[in-house]
């Protein structure tokens, strides 16, 4: 049924408009007690919880950053079977992002290309929503990661201030923080992945989070690009160990395509994503968390990440092409393949 709906309705709509419409329906369903209860039971992750990042996570598959940019739909997305939700990317000050069009479907590859540019309502607005969420028993049960970035107008030499500002506002409400230096859609951001540039950002984010929470209690991870050379991936892993961070999210969208501006997500990322996760696990050993993301469509894809060393897996593009019960199917596939 969803495949028919996608062909007849969604693919004829502007992709960004379709996203807003579908997300609004999910948030509405989450507010209807009987409907949300039925969906929550049907979509509940299969298999035992995963103990990672200091929490018992209901399953391995979570929602990648980029779908719920402003923490407006955490309850709705967990209702659909996502074991955790990574919201964001969130910047210190609200910004509109890049001019549209900025989101395209790549139908022949079941992929997406985007140049959104961290459009979001800012850290204060997201913190207020997460504070309200955490004020309820149900909200405290949910596992929520917060992906943070810098504003477009902030020069590289002041980037650490932006990450610190976000961490200070959002750490009290996050189960983990992710420092995003790998989006291709903010000018100069990927340059911050070099170890010399990355170190002060991570130190600033760690210090800011520790200033408002028990020191070390909120795990801090860094998200990297698939386009890094293997040696650079290993250098980031060594920095994570040096700074005693919790781990790495791998990978973001890729610029290794000839489709135009922006990063590509979906199946074209799978092989490189799994390769990067394997490199990281070999370098980091067993003591740190790796979240694998990129190209997950089936339970077998998610299993490939887990077999390569990922503790958790995230997806986004698969939801667009496979429909609202996609997360539940991936979890069942993971459980059957365990």
C-alpha cells in the first residue's frame, strides 16, 4: 500500500513538502491515544535491549539526524519502532538553511540528495522541547541523542564557541551528544575534521556539557564523513581515544557523486559506511561506541554494520522509500539474522 501511495502521491510532490506533510501526520498519530498505542505495540523493536551509552536501548535501529531537526517528533518516531532518535542538527542560533530547492529524490538508486544547510530553530527552542519531553514519565524512558553543529555565519576560528554553546544548553536533556563536523552543506565545515581543528571543538563541547551535568555523564561522539581517507578515519579514532570520548557516528552523506550540489544518502553509501565502521572498530577496540549509518534498507544491511563492529545503527532514507513500518521490519530482520 505504501509503495502505491509513494508512486501516486509522494513522488509527485516536492520532496521537502512531502517530508513536512508526512512528519505532521506522524506527530498527529502520536497524539491519538488508541492509534498511537496500537502502532507502538505493532512496531515495537524485536529482540532484547542493547546496553550501550549507559542506557538500555530497546533495539539497535534508531532514526538518524536530519529527519527531526528541532526535536518536535521524538514520541512519534519511537511510536514507529525506532529504538532511539537522534535529533538535529541543531545550531546555537536559528537559521533558515540554504535556499530551496535543496532536497531531491534519486529514484533509480532509492537515494536522496540534500543541501539543506542546518535549517533549524536554534538550541534554545530545542532545549525547551526536550525539557518538556523529559518532564513526563514516557519522555524520560525514550533514548534521545542530540546532533550539534555550528552556524553558517560563524567563522572556523570561532566554531568551538558554537559547539560549546549547544552542548551547554542541550546536554541536560540528551542521552548522548554528537558533534557534527561532516555535513557537506555548511561551507568549510568538513575542514574541521582534521585532527588539529577537531580537537578544540571536542574539548570545548566536553567541557561545556560537563559544566551543566555530572562530568562525563553525557556521552560525546563525533560524526564523520564517508569521504575521509582511511588514514584520516584512523586519525579521528586515535583522537577519540586520546580525549576519552564515547565513540563515533559513521557516516554522513557523501559528495562522491556527479548529481549536483549536496550530499547523497541511501544505498550508495552502504559499502563505504560498513568499511569505515570496520576500520574504526579495529582501531578503537571494544571499549567505545560506534553508530553505523548510511544505506540501511533491510535487516541484512543493518546486520552488515553490526557484524563490522557497530553497536547501534541509524537510518533515514530507508524510511522515505519503505514507509512507516520500515523500522519494525528492519528490527525483525535483525532479530531473525542474529
